C-alpha cells in the first residue's frame, strides 16, 4: 500500500512540474499545441460574430498577439503594431491595447476592428492549439491559432 502511495505522489509531482514549466515557458506539453496563452504568438483566423456571421482573415500572419509572462502584450494589426497589458485568471481575460502606430493600412484592412475587439475580450478557451477569445455581451469570438 505504501508503494502505491509513493508512486501516486511522484506522478503528482511530475504533473505539477510540467504545468509550471508550461506556464512559464509557453510549453506545448509535448503534443505540439500550446497549453497556455503565454509565450506563443497567436494569429487571428476569424471573428465568429454573436449573430452567426463569420469574418475570415485573409492573411492571419498580419494580425497577431503575443502574451508575455510580465503581463504585457505585443500586437500586430495589419500594417500597424501595438502594445498593452493583459490580466488572466481562471479563464477570465482582459486586454488593454494602450498604444498603436497609426499607419494607413490598405483598403479592406481589419486593423481597427481587431484592435477594438481585443479590448472587448472577457474570457477565453484554449483547446488543441486554438485560442477562442470571447467578447463581452456574447458579441462573438476572436479565433486564433498558434503561429
């Protein structure tokens, strides 16, 4: 009986170490998909509107967000770049983009929409390398994938 308890204790310690490393380093957990939002660059794929509409991003590499372990974010919004802060706890997420360059992006750019909607994020779900950032008042979801 004590042998089984010892093995369970080792398993818990190993699992805890993996979780801590994942949070600090943005580890993929060995499966290739990130297990935390921190430490990866996320490319915006689409806006799934609360009304059922879908806005697809033509070039996801031009719309990115990176969550850093110091509580800051780096944002690319088409031809502009920005920075800000975030707070994450228990599935809750709030993003504040506090500075953005103001270059004139080409017609059809989603830059302004992207930066605006990042400010409306309230919760998130991370599953199999896809980050769903849920907007307040059921307005929709910003869907991202790890770069």
